């Protein structure tokens, strides 16, 4: 074979040789260095082999040494773009109606039913046609499903006779309840029903429900129950805005039991569960599940699925057949994507503590899980506040909802709790807490809220060393340990629980007498929910909050909470709030004087060093 240089001398311009193409050697086990490179000697041996191959086949370079084509994966940005384009086109083609797969344009270009050639001669997707086809397909899918029965309400004559003035007076006397259509009050919508005053007004046609209610020792409905039950039993969507401890769980639970039994398709013939309750935390989900278990109505079965629990066991229970699924957003999303749950089967959906779920960042999981939910379902949403995010969620999943506000929409603590404030130094907190616990009465029960998991563990250890029985509840404990801690507190095995804010919502411990805020929470909303653990179900309670110098940024908001609940506001707290506001004004003036963003190393507004210089 002639030398390469000789060929070039004979025909210097006939062939322009590209540089040699070295194929990267393939290894199953890479040697991962700082950049995951291969061993240098392996690479060198491969390079020599490639050079030998190139030298021996130079005359046939174009045919034998061309870059190999990988049909399974296209590399590079252009390849990936083409790959995605092909995938999109295949998806469009797969949805074409039969008999109209392709049509020819004037210039000979073929298009399918969902594409068109624009004014520039480029084939693009016709979104109007595609959306119309999607809507038609969705309608056909929903029409195949059995209808949902939602109206089970027969208004009691005593309720029907209530005049508008009587209804308004009752709502005013019961925490100033406000009831309205959330988005629009059209003439074609049915009037908002009057509240029920007794359990018989709501459930006289369901004696088994009444028996279960009286087993729990309730005397009369709570305000939100009185107004929510007629709305839900009639089949309307409901938004319940009320503070913790007002009976929201029972407000949506009892209508759900009636909804399950009242459907056209018998329970044993249904493709899946009927009711879905979404809760932000495991503790709240478990609490709702326990509440469901108290009411033995028509042998209704429920399951609680949450992260940290036994996933296989949860799936097994779902597969056996249940009527109610209580879930956290993450685990629900997991089971829906794995096809263990079909969201299309649910006809009664509850988003409990919706504001908390959004605060915890669960909106993507909620929307993904509820993507294929049937449009004629009944939806309930409860929340302690009404921020824009909750309103946006309601607009997405609710149809003409009725909103029930118990009390003001402003943040407020329950009025059955006496709120006490104690000013302390950081190093004094533990001794004061120990003194309080030693002096507790035999019937006292207390939750101590800490800002950090390490603090909760430390306090629990110190109490145990002193021979004081207690339990701790925080995120570092296994789920089984957390459940055991709650069980011990509820059955009276211990009467002291040291917890972080995982226990600030959804924990309903009977006869809880005291709440101690060892550390002030980061957000004032968490203060309200902590305090709301006591003073529940018509009983009274006491909260004690330790305030140190580092908490001065919360003083103004805390004063509003205390004033709204007609609690005593210490002079020292008012002074703390004034000095913090003065500091902010002074800081703002200094920043304007030298330009924005130049605070140097003086710390944030709430830093203790800043406070020490002024207070």
C-alpha cells in the first residue's frame, strides 16, 4: 500500500483528509478521579490502536473510519432536540382520530390532524384542534363513569322557619360567622342554607350517625359544624376558615360517611376508595384516621398512608379495599404515580390545613396527584388563614364554593386559653421550666414547645435523669417512636411532652391543661397553633411563653394576638415593640444616607447584639 505522503504528492488536491477520529473506549467500571477520567494508560493503549487502524486504512478512510451512528440515543444538543421533536410528533400522531391521519397541502407537504402550515411555510401544532380533541376525549371518559350522588340533605322544619334576622343574629353570637359565595353569587345558584342548631337538625334521617355522635359525649354542634353540615350534605363545595380546635375535622367527616354509603354503585363493586383526605403532616393524618375510627358507620374502612410508614403494608391495605384514604401529599403522589391508587375513583376530596400544606411546599405534589381527578367531585378545603396561595388552589379545584369564616380572617388565638408572658434570659429558661414541672398537679398535662430538635432531646433527657417521666416528639425520632410518644400522652402514661412544631397542628390531646413556649416560634402563625393545643372542645387552658431579648422582632405581632383575645399585655412587651420599630426606622435612615445594602457586620434587625445596644 502506498504511503500517505506519496499519494498526496501525486494528487495534491483531489482529497482533503480530515483529522483522525479516535473512538473513546467503553468501560463498565470507570476510575473516578477528580473529574471521573479513565486511567491514562488505558486511554493511551486505545489511542495507539486507533492510530494503527487509521494508518492501515487511510486509502479507505471515508467508508471505514466514519463516525458510528447510534440509533438508540442521539448525542449533543442538536441530537437531543431532534429526539424530543420526534417524541412530540409520535405523541401527536398517536392521538390522531382514525381515518384522518394525514392530509396533503398545496406544496405537497403532508400534515396530520393536529398540525398546520403557518404563513412562513413551517409545520406547527394546531393547538386549537388539539385542545378541542382533548376536551372531547375527556368528556367521553367522564361520561363513562357512574354519576355521583351528592345531595343528602332534608332541611328540618325548625331550620326552615328561621328568619334572615334570626340567622344573622345566630351567626353574630357564634364567633361572628360570615358565610358567602367565594367567587361569584350568580342568580342561578341555590341560596346558602341556614345553620343547624342541634345534631338532630342535621342527622335525624341518619340515626346511626346520631348514636355515634352521642357516644363521644358531645352536647351540641360547634359553630363551624352547624353551618358546614347543611352545606356539605346538600352537595356544595365548602371552604372552612377557622382556627385550630374549632371542630373542623368532624365538620367534613360525618358528611363524608353519608356520601360513601349513598352512591349508586355498591361499595363492594367500586373500583377504589371514595373519599380522599389530604393532610400536611403525618401527625395530623394519624389524628384524622383515629377520628374516623371512632365512628363505626356501615362498616366504613379507612387507611392512613404517609411517608415514614410501612409502604408495603399501606399498599396491601389499599389493595384489600377501603372507603377512605387519609394521606400526606408526598405519599399520595407516590402511590398515584405507581398506580396503586387511581385518583379518578375519588368523589369526595378534602384538603385539610391547606395553608399549612402550601407553606410546606406541597403544592406541586398536590397538583400532580389531582391531575386526573373527575370534575364533578365534591371538594372541601379547610384552612386557618386565607392567603393568595390558598385562594389560587380553591380556584383550581372547587366549583362555586361556599366560604364559612368563623371569627375574623385576621390571625387570632382561641379565646378559651389564658395567655401568659414571662420575660427571661436564655440561661434562665431551663431552671424556670424545671420549677414549673416539679410544681405540676396530678391532673395537669403539658406540652413544651422548643425551637430545635436538639433542645427538645436535651430537655427530655434532663427530665428523665431527674426521674420525671416524659416523652419527646420531633423530626429526628422514628415514626414508630413518634406514634408511641403520642399514644403515651393520650392514654395518660406520661403527662409531659417535649416537642417541636411538628406537634403544633393536628395533635388533639384530651385534657391538655398547659402549653409552654420554651422558645418563641419563628412565625407568629405557629404561636397561634401551639396555643391552640389546649382549650379545645369547650374546655379552658393556659399557655406560658418565655420571651427573651432575641425575640423582640415578634413583640408587635404578639401584642395584636393578645389584644384580640382580650389578654393582658405586659408593659415590657409594649416597650420592646416600640424599641424594635424605632430601631428599624433608624436603620432605614442610615441606609438611605449611605446607599442601600451596606449594613456591614451589625447583624439583622432581630439580632441580640442589636437589641443589647438599645434595650
